[in-house]
DNA sequence: TAATATTCCGTTAATTTGACGGAATAAAAA
DNA sequence: TTTTTATTCCGTCAAATTAACGGAATATTA
């Protein structure tokens, strides 16, 4: 951390709310598995989910959106609150304190700096189309990249638990909101959306029953095109019927798989 | 507000987190309708849902619990987060500012007092057994009482909306968690729980189909006793099978009514 | 031309849902 | 004592949905 950077670090604090911040589990889907976008702050040897502080001029949703935009380059992402976390012990991570940060960075940090305060964080999850995301690290990070949900690196605080909670909320919400729209490319095949649901729900779903359920409720439109997938029969492409898709939410009907 | 009270008011601030608090929609069920416990702070002519600040030594759940205990006299209440709210405009209520509070209370209030800050609030709802609750006002309230969900008094900030959100979350959660346990007395009749579900879901449910669904899944135990209800056939009493009740949660099965 | 991996369609039995009628009971009214 | 009234509570049946399963079609590579 350079001198000027540290000054910003202090000054910035004035613009933000104290004791409360947002954390955002940014999810993408690639290679038949869910991935989460993580960042590695350079003051500590652990990874964190993306997150940041709330400006005094913005709502919590705006804060989460702004930070998601910084990390992904994408606007208007699908974003949903799933839980807030707050406990005085939460920040008790042996690697996150003035002493060990000074050892690592060589920079003097007051032990009562505001970043060590008790923070309540409002947890969001964001669904993104993997291929559109350009992972971008923040000013205080030395890395930012996708990690498979099942092979996470060592994480700071309770962030691994927060990811689990986000996934649990997602697998509940999937019954009320057809998730695929945000996680899949515009055109996709039945096997693709089938595999997506399997990885979110963590169980295998009979392919015939699965597609029947999606097709009868009418949110999918079958296209004339097929997708070339190499040495196999070419699957048809589908796209969402946005109107029916949005409608499905309101009627309060439930899709149980 | 007396002099000493005001001093406390200032001093207390140091013990609490800034910019973040909890709000708690305490629900009870009585006379075939849902009721919500509201308080009326004496600094303003509107009602609020119960809520308060978070001590630096407690988690958000502990804060919500502590405040619920203060208002109801009950420990170990069923408490669930449903959403957090935060927007810089949230506290923009024409009746909530230093000037109009001074007019009402005759006490000098600095216009930048911390209570006017931007607060993110973590929203909980609590399910209580109506008859066990002893509504108790806080140090800064002049009243605390039950209000029927459908006849609410004028409310401060976005509190009416928060109640709606809590109810929406409850009606979703009811599919994953058998709610009755917290809202009904230990022994209750089928018509009672039937009416409870109707008022939570806001629609009428065929009594025969309703009881069939509850009985096949086995969470109810039929007792030998009946309940005297005056000039009518005496309904049998039931109680929850706590084990199966808790089990229902885990298996991820869904009860759609 | 055969082998392989994948898509995709259809049937059937079991289960669940939705819609409905009518007998039993407790007390009050006649 | 009998009738009326309001409420509990049980059962049936048709329709819809779910779960389980096999096999033909297709696109490539061997």
C-alpha cells in the first residue's frame, strides 16, 4: 500500500456508513458447475466474497449493484438479498488484525482502525452469465477470479458459510423464480438447463420429467436452430418466453423439482 | 422527556452500533385474525414496529431477541430474518426531525442527533402465542399494543411496508416450516389451525383437504380430549408431534396449500 | 460400417389434488 | 321434549400430476 493509497483509505471512511456493509455472492455457471467470483485482498492471505461499504448517498441495493459492476463490468444484474450477518465475533479471524497486516504489508495500521469494527453485512447473491463477466479486482485486492463452488480456497471470516447460505436460499427461490434466465446464455439447450438445475439443487433430475415440467408451463420457446456439440446428436436450442417467465413470478405458483 | 432521560439517551448511543439497527414484526394470532405488536414512541404521533439498536457486544439475533423479550416478556421466541432495509431516504418522514420533535416534547434536540442518521435495519419477524404476551412499552414509548393486521394505525417510515414484506415472507416460509407451533397454544383444534392458515395465506382452504394434508404428513397428534366451544359439537384437540415437525424442515419437502 | 455418446420422445402405474355431500354433535330456542 | 342452528368431521370419486422406465434417432470418431 502506497502512502497516497493509505490516505484515501482513511478519507474514504467518511463517505461510508459505519458498522454495516454489503457482501455479494456472485454466481456464474460454466463447465457444468456453479462458480463463485472471489477476491483476494492484499492485506490478508485469504479470499473473500465480493463486498464493500455503503455510501451515505445510496441504498443497500445500489451499493451491492455498484460493487457488482466494479467486479464484473456488468450493469443491471439480477441481485437478491438472502440474509444479513452480524455478530461481534464475526471479525475474529487470526489473520485479520493490525499486527499481522503490518507484518505482511510493512505498513503501520492502527489497531482500532474502523475496518476492524463490528460490521453487520447484508448478504446478496447475484446471478450472472459466466461468459459475459470480466473479473476485475478492486483497489485493495491483488486478485479476483472464479472458483468452483466445490473447491473453494481458504476464506476469511464466515465467508464460506455465507456462500452455503446463499446457495441454500437460491435452491429455495428456484421454486418461485425461473433462475435460468440470468445464468444461461440467451440461447441454450435442454441438457444445459437440465444440468444447471441439477447443480443448483444438488441432486439428479430425470431428464424426461424435467423437460416436460418446463415445457408444459410454457416458459421455453423451442427454436428451429440446433447447437453443434461435436460427436453427438445436435440438441435444439431454446430461449425463454420473457412474458410468461415474468408472469410466473406473480401468480405465486411453485415449481417443485 | 426529563433531563436525566435525555442524558441517558445520549450516553447510550456509545454502546450501540451506528447506522444499523433491528426491526421486528411481532405477530400473534387471536380472534381468528393475525395481530402485530406495535409501539408508539412519544416523540412522534405515529406507530412503529418494535425495534431497537444493536449493542456492540451482541449479535443481530441477540439484539432482536432482547428487544422482543422487553416487549413481550417471553424468552426463546421463534424469530426469523426476512429482509434488510436501507436507503438514505428511508428516514424522510415529515414528522420525524428535530424541529417537530422539539415542538411536541418541548425539548431541545440537535438536528444532527444520531437518531436521524441513515439506518440500515435488519428485519425479523417473530411468531408468538398471543395469550402469553404481556405487551410492555419501552422507555421512550407511551404505548405498546396489538393491532389487527388489516386495521393498522398511521405508521412511521416504511413500517407498514415492512409488515407487508414480513407477511409475504411468512406465507412463503409456511411451505417449508409448519408455522402453527409458534402461533397456536399447545393444544388446539383442527378448525383453529385451519383458520390460522387461511389468514396467513389470505385465501380460503377446503377444510377436508386441508386436514387431510396435515394428517397424512403426520405432524399432528390427535388427543382424546375435546374442547368445549359452547353451542356446538366439541372439536377434538390436537398437538404437534415435535419430532416429525422438526424433521419436516430438513428433508426440504414442501407443503403447498 | 460399426461403435459411442448424447438427445429426445412416450407410456403406464401410483399418488396427489380438487371438488363435493351429508351424518354427527352440542347447546339454545321453541 | 323436540326442533333449530351452528359447527365438526369423515369419505368418495374424477382429474391431474408425478415417478419410474426403455428405446429410437442422431452426429461424430474409430
